[in-house]
C-alpha cells in the first residue's frame, strides 16, 4: 500500500490556507483596530507595512510562498518516514 504525498497536492492547499488566513486577519484588523494583529504580520512578512495596496499584495504573495515552503520541506520528510515504516525500519531515536 502506497500513501505517498505529492508536493503540489499539499503546496497549493497549504498556500491557499495561509493566504486566506492573511486576508481574514487583515479584515479583522480593519474591523477591530483595538485588537489588531498587524504588528505580528510586520515581523513575519518582510517588507509588509500597514496597509497599502502594494504591501497587502506583498503580504498575500509571501503568505502563499510560506505555504509552498512548508510543503517542500514537509512532504519529502513525510514520504521518507512513510517508506521507512513500510519497510519495517525503526524510526531514529535520540
């Protein structure tokens, strides 16, 4: 039985999740400025400033890119450990 994951199958949904979350958080900040989260976005997203169309777009692109970063790292690791488990190898211990 093979349950390997494809990077593209994880990259697109993860990236969309992070991009949608970014848009929702920006909307939350606009509706509830007293509870704004934009300082966190400024630390996490290089070049993001509050709030211009250009920096909103930059934040959206960077959020999407972070999703691909996660997929490119996580999927090969998952597939590696899956292969080991299917061969009956013990997982590495510290």
